[in-house]
């Protein structure tokens, strides 16, 4: 019999082997709520929303910061709930600063084709929200999942290639939420595939650069409450090189008496459309 509970999912996705939640994942969730509150007071979404001409006017703030804005409380809640699972798992296996770098790269390289095509095909349309991050990360995990489980069984009779599940998810979200940005989500999936197949490797800073960034942020890192875990680059780079992977759906399929494996190899650093 499969053992399944909300607590097991929470521990596997948000925690590291029963330890503290990943620092960036937890902090970003709080920050997105904070930004939503700030928008209700100051209307900052006007400065964050990605316009289709933002690339051509070199409005770099919009190109990288549009995921931080949300148009409603449900918008921000659903995006946080969707992003929390893949982001926490990615941070635990790739490191905290590395994950922050990828958040920015995913946002920028989703925005570029959106602006290029949108300038001609859907001008005067603005987008906000972190759902693009969700689709990029979930695409990466679909790729990793496909290496150990090539097909995903939808019904006892039908299955689909695991690698293509993000595309089906984009279609479902587009049908169920017609106000969402279908093309934005689609481009985010394309970016997720590009990262998975290592086409973006040249854009990712070397490990030494990330360690240098960590050294410059050391005083800020020390301010992270001890309830959260910061994952150091010195530990994370080895796990990235090994490419070890534990199924994203393992908490739903573990047999009674089994425990999840393949956690972070080091201890981490527990520190004091609009």
C-alpha cells in the first residue's frame, strides 16, 4: 500500500530530510506577498508589468522583475503554492545563490521571446506574475523524471511521454484560466527545456563566481533566521555535477516503511496577463 500524507509531502518538498525549509524558497514566498501588499498601497505593478515593447526600450527592470507582481490575492496565492514545490526541491539540490541566479535567467529569457513575438502579434498586452517560474522549473523536473520514468500514466489504458507533460499542463491552464498568459507560459516551458538540455550552461556563472557572490553576501546570509537552511555552493556544486535525482512524486509513491533518499549531500548552512 502507498503511504501518503500532507505531512510527508511538506517534509519532502519544503524541508531537507526533516530539517529546515530552504531559505530562498521561504523568503521569496514572503516577499511575493509583501510586494502584493505594497502594490495595494503604492501601485507598484505599473512599474513591474512586462510590456511587449520593454525589450526594445531596454526597460531592464520590467524584463527581470515582472514575476514579482500579481494582480489579485488569488493570483499570488496560487502562484506561491505552485512554485513552492519545484523551487524548494531545486534549491536543495542546486544551492541557494545558484537558484537565485536561475530565477533571474528564467525570467529574462522568458521575457525576450514574449516581447519579440508580442510586439507584432499581441501589442499593448502586459503580463505579471511568477507562474512563468513555475513552468520553467516544472519543465526541468519533467525532463529529470523522464530519464527514470519515460511515460506518465494518465489512466490505466493511456500514458503520455513524461517529457511532454509541461506542454499539456500549459494547455490545461490556458483552458481553465483563459485570462492567463498562454504564450508567456509556453515560452517559460521552452526556457525550461533549454536549461534541461544544457543550452543555457554558457549563461550560468561558474561555481567560483557564485562562491564569490556568497562571500560578498556573507553578512546578509548570517542574518537568515536559524529556522531556515542556506545551501552553500561548495556543497551544491558536487550534487549538480553528479546529477543525482529523486522523483518529484516520490512522496506519493513510497511504499510503507520506505524513506526518501538522495537528499542534499552536505548539511547546508543553518544560519543565525494585466
